């Protein structure tokens, strides 16, 4: 199952306030594939810069009609909706399913340092970022055209690098991003943020 967030405005990040009546929300899309075949799409909602993405992912996983077929959870980067941090350790503990976090590129600064400057009071979330496994990388070739390749980066929980290599070789059909995550990104990008 792959998760990606819908687009949000930069002004949503600046206006976020837990005590405000205006708490912007965006769609969180969950895609389930069998190999590269699309089986199901789920749509949840998370707060921009909030702290509710862990529970929303667990809810979307728990209510998915293909729950028993899900063997891997992929999340687009360590944070969603700005700085809404899903806790991959909690998700893994409650689902017993391996987790891969796939940032678009290698960050120049540690995410925990960036996050702690923006939300210094969120000690639990900062600790999660500090505990993330080392960022790994792989060169992935595209099945449709093996001459095309790209370096991808990931944090992995509950799965080895060798197992990830096998998965990516199978799932990287049209680009280096695994097909379920590519589909989640395409679908999520069509949604707009909400103020509900």
C-alpha cells in the first residue's frame, strides 16, 4: 500500500495554528496494487503541519478491503502535508508490515534538525526522526527501458536492502519510483486542500 499527500498552499503552512478555527486539511491517498496492477484507492484527510497522519494511515490500512493482501507500506517521504509526521515505528508495530519511506532526494540537512527548528515543542516527533534508520540509496533501472536509471533514497523498517532491491526491480515499471507510489502521487496531485 502506497501513501502520498495532495497539494497544499504555502500559505497553509504559514497559517497553521492548533488553536485556530482555520486548520487546513489535504487529501491523503492510499493505493493498493497487486504487482503493478491497481486494485484499490482510498482517500483520507490530514491536517497540514498536523500530527494526525499516523492514525489516518492506520485507519486507511485497517479498513482497506485488500488489507490481507498488503505486504508493504510505502510512504512518500518521512513527512506528509508539510510537517505532518507519520510514525513508521508505530505503524510497523501495529500492522507488522514493512515500511519504506521514500524522499524525492537526499536532504542536505537532517530532517530532525529542520523539524526541531519549526516545531521545537514536538519532542515525540523529533525523537521519531532521530531514530529513523540510515538513509540508503539504490540505482534503479526502469523495466520499460533498462537504459534509463535513477538513484532513489529510502529509509526501511522491517525489511532488508536486498529485499527492497528485488521489490523495486519488480515494481519500477515506468519510472524509478515504485508503481504503487507513482499512482498514489498522480491521484493525490488532483486533489486540492480543504479548510474543514
